C-alpha cells in the first residue's frame, strides 16, 4: 500500500510483478558453508551435531549456531563463517567474488554441488582444523521452484530465467538457474554482491521471467 501511494504521488505506474500460486521471495545469500558430519566432528569434536540458530525459508534448512574460520591462500581469514544445516554429503564454501578477491581465491561460478576442479581451503574450528581439497565456489544465482511453480512459469529443472529487480538501482539478472523439486518453495537466491548492486530491500519489486 505504501509503495502504491509513493508511485501514485510520482505519477508513475506501479512496476508489474508476476504472481503465480505462490508468492515470489528473493533472498540474499551471504557467504556460508555446507559440511559433512565428518567435517563437523573434526572441527567441533567427536559426536557433535549442528544446532539450529535460525530456520531458513526452505523446509528443513537452517543456519546453525556453529561458525568456522576460513583461511585463504594469502593467510587472510574470514571469521564466523556460518554453517548451514543439515549436514550434506560434500563440503562446500560459497563466497561472493568480493570475498574471494580479499582472501586471494580464484573461484569459479558453479551450481551448488558441482565442485570438481575447484580450489580448496582450510577451515578452523574450536576442536581442530579441516582441510578441504576442493569445494570453494561462487554459487550460480538460482530459483527454487515446486513443480506447480515450474508449470506456471513454463520452465523445467535446469532451465535459465531472468530476475527483474526494480527500484532506484533497477537491474535484470540473467542466467537464473531453475532448480525444481516437490519439496521446494518459490524462492530466488542471489549473493551479497548482486544484492548490494541493486540495493535489494524487502519492498523492492521483483519479477521472474523467461
């Protein structure tokens, strides 16, 4: 309602947003890591289990209370790197390009889980160090869709879409990877570089298009 009043006062039409059976949510994904249970125990002690700090939008996913220190090739570090749970079958660190430049990493743009021929890193926790031989990436921006959402937008798993972001810093992000699963709720993930570039705010109009 506030946005409608502002645009009406300016004499401008309200930006159109696509609306399917589910509302479109766009979230900025800050740097984080996914770890195996083995890695968690190495870093935090034998038998340690991740504990929930905050539940995320996707069902069953959470930001853990546990954090680690990421050590880069220039011996520069990022402290308090958040772990996302639950544990996975591979270890992966997701950074924005700004993070990687600061640390001295040359990271590739990859879909989550595609870590072949990616750089590794050293993680430090309260109980020890864990060396990752690979797994440091910049995550390809992506949209989580249920089958009903995919039908609405006319896409399938692996397709690419565009995200139109309005506001004063309006931009269009191409090559938005579609990830379709019956467990997903409609949500787009972009990283901090992308979110800052468009000054994404909770009231910013967004539209997902082919």
